[in-house]
C-alpha cells in the first residue's frame, strides 16, 4: 500500500473530530512496586507506568514464557518421562519423581498453577531437547515479541544467574501475546486442576496460587505469581470488565495484590474501550467515485478517558482515481488508509477497501452525540 501512496497523488482527506462521552479523569496511581505497568490488552496502550523499562529479576513470572512455548510446541497431548535433572530442581515443586510419566499439558498446568520448578525443567528438556535448547527458544521468542530489555537463562526464574532479567513493560508484552492463545487463557485462568499420577494411587490436585483470581478480585481472568529472595514479589495478572481487557505487572512489590486491584479499579472507572471505527461502509465519503463504495473491514477500538474526549481525529486518505478506472474491476483492492490520532500521536490505522459494505464505519460507542468537521483538499499537484 505504501508504494501506491508514493506513486499516486492523494485525492481526498477527511478529518473527523469526535467528542466523546465524559468519563472520570485519570489520577496518579501510587503503588508499592519498584516497577509497574498497566496495559490494555488489545491496543497495547499503557495506562499507567512506573519504572516500566528498568531491568529487574522476575522470579517465577518467567514461567509465562515457558508455558506459551509448551503450548505452541503442539505436543500438549504427548507424555513426558521425568528425568533426574527436573526432580532435583530447588524451590517450589510439584514433587515429581524420576521416571514418572505425565502429559505435557498437565505439566503446564502444574507450572502455572503451582509454579513447579521441576515442571519447568521437565518442559524445557522435552520441548527444547535440552535446557540450553529451550533457553535459546525463550530468547528467540522474546525477540519476536519485541521484548527489548529481556534475557532468559532458565525456564523457571530462580536466582542462579545474573543473566536472567526483564522489565514490567516487556512482561506485559509477553502476557498480551500469550493471552491471544485460547489454551493459555484457559490454563492461566484455571483455579483447580486434577492430573493423574502414574506412580501413586491418588491424583494430583493443584490449586492456583494467584489469590487475585481465586479470592480477591472478581474481574481477574488469570496471571502468574513469583518470588525469590533477590527478585522479591513479582506478579502478572489479567482482568476484564465492560469490554476493557487489562494486563498488570508489578516487580518487587510489597503489596502486590492491592497494587493490582488499585490499578484495575482506577482504569475501569476512568477508561472506556471506545469504538472509533466500525467495520463497514464509510458514509462520510461523499465524492465520486468513492461515495458508497469504500469500507473498512475491521473495527478499531481504543481505551479513552475524559481528558481525551476532544483529542481524537480520524484522517482518511484515498488514492486519486486514474482515468482508466471505469468499473469495479479497474480499482485496486485497497484504495486508502484511515489513520486515528490521539492529539498528535498516531494510535492506529485501518486499510480502506473498494466495494460495497453494509454498515457505517466512523462512529463511537458511548451513546453520546459527536461532531463532524469535514475538510476537503482537492486538485493536489501531480506528485502529491
């Protein structure tokens, strides 16, 4: 699409200013954590941050990466034979036995719910072929996700090396990525899991350590706890309410449960997940040959608060039609771009397609009136 914009002059720019229904203004959020971040899951918008990019030890929230790699391996139904290296892992444990056989899926539940370090090593050896192989996979995935200030050196988060660190922001990005996976969402949000024990007459029963999920906060949908002597308390959780999906991360926090609740409650009170562009026909385009013939395929939402109610603008740029564009078949599939700005910051884009669609596409969903200001720029120079 970009090369088309360079070659063909812009035909039309429509600027829409949307006034949004007032919400409560944002307030500062003092937390006990040394580093913290609150992010909206779908858009990635950072709603609150405190030292978000400072590198820190992260303890067992490391296991979010271990879990998603296990899930993406496609081997959850396969059976793992537990080896001696896994059994000897220090710290929190599922108390697996050497030679025990257990499904990779059950190991992943034990990893996330009970933070089993032995499960982490068993998963790493099975999925990665070796600990070193799995650690390579962890760092490669971190790079793919865009975790720029992260390095993994083990699958569990124990303080056995200085080369194992991340940031609150990077862990939020990892969690956003993981939450796109249905299996991860299910495991992370499970309160109790039962797994067969191949060496005993009784089953394993694992209860989730995430008290925000099990006791403290009704809107919590999942997460992972962590603690080591050097990292102190670390916590990642997710929560959803009224169409707003959030990720909270705290590192080295003495009161992390309340930190997360406070951040969530403040955001749910002040922000609405606002529909700015909805899929369908763009009725605001009134000039031929695009009138009634251009549409957006995917709705655009963004969390907004009261202070931002007059700061949203949508700029629609359409290609200047060529003389030989006589029928639908002559038009390119993509004929423009809608760009959404919060103030001067570009917060999202949607491609504009030529052809019929059913519903209007530029609106907001808080039930209030909104203003439209149309500015047409015609007859631009040949080269734009």
